[in-house]
C-alpha cells in the first residue's frame, strides 16, 4: 500500500527520529539535551566506540551499524522536555554476520559512561566523571582524569594516560599500561604484562600470576605499593624515591642494583628476602613473588 | 516444518489435552502443531527479535505442558495458549527491564518531540519497509502496545492491566507507535 | 470550520474512545476537512493492515525438538492444579542469577576469610597434623577456608558450564587457559604452604591466586549471563 499523502506528513512530522536502514548500514544519530552528570549505558555489539567529554550539556551519538542490527535507545528522567538524566543504548548483533558497527559519543565531561561489548576498541578522552568499560578482546585507551575508572578485559590491552582518582583494571591476558598518577590503583592480571610509569601513586596494589610487572613511577609520601606475582618478574625502578622496601621470593631471586645491601636466604634456605630503606623511607613498597625474580633498579 | 496434515481438528483438542495432561508427549506434539504458528507470531511481533521469540515460544509450550491440568475448557485451547504466551513475553520483558542496573527508563512519553530541531526526519530512505519490519523497529513498549491492540485486538483497559500502565499511557504508546510506523512506511 | 483534529484526536476517533460530544464534533469537522479526512483514511489503512497481518508465523523447524527435550527431562513435570510453577526451568538464565548472587556471597566470605588468615599468618593457631604426612602441617582455619573456596569455585564452574553456549568458543578457550595458569600457581603455592605453613608471604601469595580465580570465574559468569 502506498502512503504518499503530503497531508499525512504534517501529523508524522513530530515523530521521534529512529535508526532507519540505508543500504547495508544503518545510520545512527541521537541527540539529546542531558544533565551534566548524565549516566550513559552502552551495551552490545559494536566494534569501536570513541567517547569524548565536552563542555556542552548535550549528548550526541553518531555512527553506523549493520542494517539488521537492532539499535534500542532509551531515556530516563523527568518528562516534559527537561534534560535527560540517563540514557541507555542496546545494540544487538547482526543476524547476517555483518561486522559490528562504529560509534562516536559526545557527552558532558562530568558524565558517567558504562560500556560493554565483546571484541571492541574503546577510546575515551576528556571525561572527569566515571568510566566503567568492559570488553573481552580489543583494546581500551583512556586519556584524561576520570574520577573513577573501572576496566575489565580478557585479552584486550589497556592503556591509561592521565590521573584517575580511583582505578581498577582487571585482565586475563591483556597488557596494562598506566602513565600518570592515581590515588587508589588496583591492577589484576593473570598473564598480561603490567607497566606503571611516570607520575605519583598513593595506594597501589598489583597482582599478577605469570605476567611481568614493571613499576617505574613514584610512590606518594606516606603511600603504599604492593606487588604480588607467582612467576612473573617484578621490576621496581626506584629513581629518587624515598621508600622502605620489603621484598620476598619463595623460590626466586632478588637483584639489588640501587644499594650495596644483599638479599638473605629465605625461610628454610629457599628463596630470598631483602629489606631496604632508601631516603627517609616516607612510603612503603612490599614486593612478593613465588618463583619470579625481583629486580630493584634506578 | 510443521505438517498441516498433522494439525488436529477442534473435536480432537479436548482428547489431546486430556492425553497430554497424563504425560503423552505425542499428544502434546499435536497440540504444538496446532498452536506453534500462532504462539510464535505473537512472540516475534511483541519482541521484534526472532531469537528471543524462539526462546519465549519454547518457554510458553513448556509452561503449557506444566499447566495442562489447569485448562478447564471454558475458552478454546488456542485462546488459553495465547493468554499464556502473552504472559510469558510480558513477564520476561519486565524481568529484562528490572535487570537494567542503575537505569530505569521512564515511560516512553514522546518527550523527544521537543528535541525535533536536533533530529531531522530522514529524507534519504531508499528502501520501503514492510509492516512486520516496521513493527520490529519500534521501541519495546510501543511495540508491545501496538501488537496487543492493533494486531491482537486487545482493548486499552486490558493492555493497561497486563502491562501495569495507566490507560492514558497505553493510548500514548499506541499513538506514538502508529505515528512511527506510518512514518517508516511513507516514502 | 472547527479546529483540525490533533494526532491524539484522530487516533481516539478511530478507536472509538472519544466522549459522545467530542465524537459528534469530530465527525462534523471531518465532513468538511479534506486534510483530516485524508489523514484519517491513512491511519485507518495502517491499522487495518496491522489487523490483517497473518495470524501465524512459522517457528524454526527444530523448535519442537527443543521443547520435547525439555519436557521429557526430569526438570519439568506435571503439576497438580493449583501448584503451577512461576516459570519453566529449561532456559535457566533467570534462575542462574539468584544462584550466582548466592555463590558470590559465599565467595566474598571465602575470600575475606582467606585474606584474614593470610594477614594473621604470623599468629595463626597451632597447626593441625595432616594424617599420613607427619612433616606437613597446615592450620585448621586455613583448611576450612580452602574448603569454602573450593565449594564456591565448584558452584561457579557449574554455572559457567550451564551458560557455556552463551560465550564464544574463542572466549571459552581463553578462559580455560587463564584458569589453568592460575590453578598451576595455586597447586604450587599449596604444596609450598604445606611444607611451610607459617610463611606469611606464602599465605598472602596463595590468597592472591585464589582471589584471581574467583574474580575470573565471577567475570565470566556475569559475561555469560548478560
């Protein structure tokens, strides 16, 4: 049946714009006035997501998805034209097997963004609110100073440059690279490598099973650093830090290149132990390894 | 493929229900043959998702198997299955909405209309959608209301009761759904 | 001519829910207004098209096999009238949520218990001699915590197996490899702790590995059930 009435268009003009199939792709274009602390939740099949914090009190999501991929936006908050306080986007995978789409999201800098997908690259810039990012594979890159940053990945790599106040990163095999500062840092990995450099960290806890850990940043005055590893190598780059260091291996070895103090044999003659105080010992570093070696270098 | 020659006649239904209620799976299969198309149609239109529709169709028949002894025969078996299916779909939808942690969508009032200036109507549609696809593309709540009212013939009050909405909200969802569908079908 | 009908008015008109006076006014307007008449015609046509949709849509052919498998299994049984269950048990994703939550509570308790044991290793109670190995002792509280942990891991493993078809094969392989890595570390750590049960650093390293395993299983079951 043909629907060509121009008069009908007057009644349809106020309809909400929704994603309309266009060839093999459907265009995504969502624009809303939102509160400065809007909560945005994005879940489903996307291959890349770029999130940018901006100074406007509005949310814009653009991009393209496979034509047969179901895209469901929903909003929360008071009705009657007031800015939206929460938005949710659910993207179902294409049934035809087409590759997942790409999305770009602009939100107020103070927004909280929760994003979850399978294999995806997520890039975030300029958010000072909260971030909760969850992938299986792919990569997550965050630049900026979010108040809270929670990242979970299986084998996707994680790269953070900036100064999150509170951060947790958990991977199975994905590598974790942090450049910057953090007040409360927690990193957990099974076999990914961990590298923490530059800046100053107040409370840090890093756990690895087989992945190597390199800590080359500062530990804040009265701060603490704890690194546990089963077989991964732990390397602590001291620099000019003022630290009390307590290092223990069960069966591995400890190499000290920062002072003349030598490690002593561990309990029952296995492994090694080393206690060291550098500078005024303002902060504390505890390094424990089962069979991975521990290295202290300048 | 369901063989229409296996579909039982009305006279057989009561006998089949009795047999199936006693554990006769073959009898239940014939009931399935009779109703599966209707049940699946309701599920796929209310969800807009063939995968979920398949799951809910499965669940509806399993529940029917569990509750065969409660079928009294006041309505036809098809009507009984239809009501049971709608309950399955709506219960699952409510569960999914509750599981959306830290986010509770408001009723889908057409508040977005106030943001018209930011979302221009699409003028580059090349493919005309058929009605089924247009229904599938509706927002979830609007789709449920549209399917129950315009496709399945429920009244506003019945829908309001099933969806736990005010009648005015049901009307709002229905009007919005119709507007969206007509917009999608218009060149 | 009276005012044009609003979109709501058009819809209420065809649905016959206008008040009598409103309906009379609407009909009078429509008789004189080509635009509203045309809109009404289009709207009625759309609704009629919806009403005329086929009453049936054929489900996938193999669906009956799934239904039959479920109803023939012991999980589903006829109920006497008045004892209908809330939902079929076959597609258990909804049911795993509650069990996962319960398992998670136990896991948190187990993890906390292990951590507490590790933290207090220097003042742990007198060790209990493990039968058959006089030279190997381990604290009773550590043993108790380990049992809780292992039970919780078992439950989470069961949940993950139920949900395994919700994860891609590639993801499952990665998960199993990671778990194997952790299990090897736990095995080595336990063996070492049995030989040196008062070793605080060793207790804490082992607790760390247990936490990793719990966390990985939790994340995967959440991923599978989402």
